C-alpha cells in the first residue's frame, strides 16, 4: 500500500494593504475568547488602515504567514513607548487563525522575528500577554523570553479583572557585565 505525501508550502512575507481584511478577520477571531486582545468588540478594516500605514517603515513591519497561499497568521513589530530612547525595542504581536493554532505557525513567525530583528535595528523585544493566556506565555517562554513585569488586574474583560504579563528578551548582550553591577 503506497502513501501519498502532501507537501504544504509555507511562506512569511511582508503584509500588503490587500491583506488587511484577512489580518482583521484573524484578529477579530480572538476577540470573543478574551485571551489574546483587550478589544471587547470586533474591529473594522477601516480602523486598521492607519495602523497598517504606520508599519510601512521597514523597522516595524507586519508579516503574514501563508500556508499554500492562504494567510493563516500574522506578526507585527510595534513601536514600544514612543520615545527615542526606546527605538531599539519593539513590541511583538502574534495572531494565528483558530483553525491553525497549535500547529507551529507561531513558532515559525517568532523564529523569523528573532532572526531578522537585528536587521531591523532591534536589541530587545517585548510582548504583553494576559496572564491567563497560557499557550502564548508558553510559546514566548520556549523562545527564552523572560517575565519582565506583572501588572495585576489592569484589564476588565466582561467584569473579570485580568492580569498582564510583560515578557521580554534581549537580542544583543548588554555591554555591562554582571561583575560591573
């Protein structure tokens, strides 16, 4: 009995404006679950146009990941605390279509983000993750992100107060050695 091997093509690329409806659909799929976004209602494509345009600077891109030419997830680099001293730090957001979660798509995006971050002039990455979002916390921990902060009960999701974990990772070792501190 012969087996048929099916090969799927996976590609990460810069998002283009025509990807916005799919990006928004994937994001909106996370809203009802109250685990991955603080938005309480679905957002519109129109509300994301300026967000997308802000990411046209090649230091803070939005990427999509395609599986057989279908977008199944996306990652964005966001400005972290819009002050010049923080220019070498970016906040990451990762969203995966519900049908493809748990299949390594987020790992592929994070692997690429870590590989290309130095080319983007980044020395540190942060992620803001709800404390009850264990799958995302475990994903980032598996890439050596550490717990850099904890904000108790800062979000109100349908009357339930939720904590926020700040995960972070340095990409370039500090110039100050531990013995100097």
